[in-house]
C-alpha cells in the first residue's frame, strides 16, 4: 500500500524503477544517481566519443595546477604564460629620480626582461621601491601591453652628520638618508656628535645673521648634547655658550671687525662666559710669545744692571 500511494502522488519517470527490494522507496537525493546508473547500463545515455580522454586530461590538468599552487609555482606559470602572450615588460619609464639609479630600481623589482606586466603587483612594487634609501614616496602605474611608469619623490639632503667615524647624509628634520659614499655632497655643512643631527637645522638657521663667520665654519660640533663649538677653516675653535648664542656671536663679529681676531695666530676663542672672553694662542704662537717675553725680561735685567 505504501509504494502504491507514492506512485499515485506523482507521474512515474522514465529511466527505470526507484524502488529497492521489499518495495521500499529510495530517499530523494539518491534517486537521480540511481536513474543515471540505470540509464548508463541500459544504453539509454549516449557518451560522446573521446569523453574519457578529455576527462582524464582535465583531471590531470586540475591536479597539476593544484600541485603547482601548493608548491608556490602558480605565479611563475602565470607569468610565463602571459609573457608568451605578449605582455612582457619591455619599457620602464622612471621620473623624479636624481639620486636613485634606474639600475637600483630594476634590481629592487627583480625586472629582468621576462617579467609579465599582468603578473606585476603594482602595490607590492610600490612598497619595495619605498624601501630604497632616497625614496620618500613613489607611484607605480601599469600601461598595457608592456610598460611600467614609476614616479619618485626623493628625500633632500640637508647636511652631513658625523657620529663616531661614520658619515651619513641627513634630512632637515634629522632623519638619516644614507651613508656618505663620495664627495658629491662635500659642500653641505658638517655636524658632529651625538644629537647633532636633530638640532642641526635650527642651529644652522641662527647663523644666517652672521654670514661672514658662517662661511668660515668647517664643522658644527655638539658638546655633551647641550652646546656647540665651531671649527673654522683656519683651525680655530670657537666655544659657544649653552644659552644666548646670539650675544656670543655678536661679540665675536665685533672682535673680528675691530681686531681681525679670526686672522690671528690663535687656537681658540672661548665665549662661554658673559663677563669675559678667553683667547688661547696656538702652539707656535705660544712658543714665540714665550721666547719674546724671555728676551724682553733679559733686556730689562741688563738695563737694570747698567744703571
């Protein structure tokens, strides 16, 4: 009675029975599969010629791509395929590079003439180029079928910073750009010592009021992170106070204008104290002065004996 009631509720479909022995009806999800098997066995379903071969090829291809994906070779295969289709990068156009060479850019991106434009990740390329020392900002644009456009904004060297025996190029804000490799930047001011790089810009700007003295400065030397010494081209050291540098510089400018103090044979000018200025003679000048004093003393003694 159960099997009969089922058949009455719906038209029987062609393709064979869907009942098992004992009159039980198969669950709905299995009926289509059973009908397909019955149709295959009875020859009611026509299988196209070479379907087995095509299926085997598709299966092997899918297996191969899956294996390459697991092995991390999918990107290589995609690159080789798109390169063969005419999407190889043939032209790299770089703009805004003054200190960054095009060779550095190509090496950083790993471009060797066989790289596919379709496989190039523009955002990843931008991130890689931003790691180059001189690059402040960069944009990467793909132009099909085979061109990459790279626009750089480079950092600007403000000064040279000596820390220990190392020399580095720094920006105005004190950030280190790169080690100093050649004399291309020899005209930049030199700042020496710990914390000198962070205070360099503000301190250098103060000296715009004394351009004649500033032109003689060979190096600005930071002392104990508190004050500065000036090393002049002549070898003279000017010791500046921790505070009120303007007062000390005005005094030095006046001494230079009235007495040409910086042209004399001296080793240092100490301007740290407000109530006095100390001048230290050079070694040669000190010896000559000592000899002159001794000679003068002897002359005075002889003169005293005669009288």
